[in-house]
């Protein structure tokens, strides 16, 4: 029973540490070298992930664990939720710009990001909040993300691929309910792709979690270990699992985060996955304060959208029998 209990905790608790860009590290760290059995750790987590995906596929085919009762009944609910999402994204972009970073705290002007892109990010956020040509601003957001690849590299932008999916979602859905000025011609063009808006957002959210699980934790465990040396977040040790090292905890956090992302990408158990991620996203708010919420507004909003409206009918691994 002790092993089973520890295994459950190992799966759930490390997820609290997800989504912290570079784990609040202020500088590049030397690669971590360890004598611990990394291959064994990752093999166990690969088995766990495969089992979860297998169960998810089985449930999806039989239309179980859908949590369909969460779906809002009003016909205009999705459009209004999409407009709210656009405004929340705008608030995040303005917060990021006023704190002098592009999309995530490690992408600062000092790290090589053009100050022009940061200023453009602010203007895009303002357009989203006010609803001033939101769809055109979404195209500009996608262009900003692509320019980021040219200036700071593909990996940082891949870690923030949610920006691209968010831009696509807002381009399709716009901010029609709360807009000051809209471009009707573009709105008419985007309307035909409405059914793809939510699946694209789901894919981008999942891809971001999947990539971050590897790039920030599994492939670069030194950041997690450095964080845990400053903050006593290794709950496994607090619960009496003394052998659960900070290294294993970091690998576990990365494995859980990548698993959440993979489930989103595959479109299985989508609402269940979103519910778990929403709970995990909420925990650091109580530990780190309101700035944690402000720093993850679009991620949290995307997860809530997926929780309420599901996975959409496109880009799914399996279809239910119903």
C-alpha cells in the first residue's frame, strides 16, 4: 500500500510545479550530472503515460468520462467565452510588455528580444482588450511569434507555441461581443473555420505543455533542482519518501506536464484532463500570490474554455461510438 500511495502522489503532486518558465532561474545553469538511474525513472514514467493514454483511448471510444454536463446550454455561450478569452489574452500581453518580456519571463530584452517586439505585444494586447480590429491584431500576434524565431531561436518560440494557436483562435472567433471596431470582411472570411477554433486552441495548449515538460524539466533538470533548493516544494520528501530526490521530482514534474500536453494533443479525456490541469494551475496562486495568476492568464483561460466546451470535432485521435 505504501508503494501504491507513493506512486499516486508521484503522479499528482509534481504537477504543481508545471508551467513555471525556467523555474524562476535568473541565469543559465550548468548541465546537471547525476549517478541516479535516469533511464529507469523515465522508463517507469513512460509506462505510466502509455497506460493513461490507453485508458483514455478506451474511454473515448465508449464515450465515457466526457463530463458533458459542463457544456453551457446557451447558443451564444461559446462566442461570448471566446470574446472574454481574447480580452484576458490582451491583459496578459500588456502585463508581459510592461514587465519587459515577450510572452514568457525568460524572453527579455536583455536576453536578445527586440524591444520593438515587446512594444508591439503591448499594442496587440490593447487591441484585444478594446476589440479594435481584433482579428487583424491576431494576425500581427502570429507574425510577432514568427519574428521571434528569427531573433531568439526556434526552441523558445516552440515553448510558447500557445501564442500561435491563440492567434489562430482569436482570428477565427474575434472579439465581436465587446468590440469597439471590427473588420466585417475578415469576420465573414473567418466564420467558415469556426469549427476549427477550439481544436486548434487545444492543440496549441497541449503542445506547449508537452514541449515544456521536456525542455525545462526532463532535458534540463538543473533548473528544477535549483528551484527546489530555494523553495521546499518536494512534497514527496515532506510526506516521508526520503528517497524521492529533487532530481526524480523534477523528472516526475516534466513527465506529468508532458502527459497532460499529450492528452490534449490526442483529444482524449479532454475535459477530465482540463479539470486536473485547472486544479493544478490554481494551487500555485495560493502559494505564490496574484502575480502567478497574472502570468498565466491565457493558459488558464484556454484550459477553462476546453473544460467547458470540450475538445471540438477535429484533430482527434479517436472518435466516440456515439
